[in-house]
C-alpha cells in the first residue's frame, strides 16, 4: 500500500530536493497523496497509477516554494532560462494520468 513515507523518497529523487528539505518534501508527499485519494474516491486505480499521480502532484506542491521565490532556474543548468511555474490547481498534472480510471468529468 502506498504511504506518504514510501512516496517521500521517490519525491526527493524526482524533484532532486536537498536533504535539508526532507520534512518539507514529506509534507508535500502527504498532501499529494491525500489530494489524489480524494480525487480517486472509491474507484479502482492501480497502485502504480496512484503513485505516478501523487508523485506529479507532490512535485507541483514542492515547486511552488521555488516559484514563490521567483528564482527556480538560477544555478540549475537544466532549468536555466526556463523558469517553471507550477499549476495553480495542484492536481493538474495528475488529471491526465487518472483520466482512464476515473471516467468522464462532469461539466
């Protein structure tokens, strides 16, 4: 079963977070997992899909801190000149991952 504690190390690796950010990343993992599970509700979703969605949401939540500072690309050659702004809805990156399992949305 996926837990925030098992998701946190994956999120640290995915975001390339500094070890000093462990508690913040763990908090992001907890929030992401809860948001994804609330969105899934009682539907059947494979654990690997739930994990992928939670990882994307967690990365979005983590990225908000750097975005708030306004310097996400400084010092990172992969992001240099490409400052990323996380989506306002933290679930945005998870919608496409979950769509095949949740069915059509309601307008």
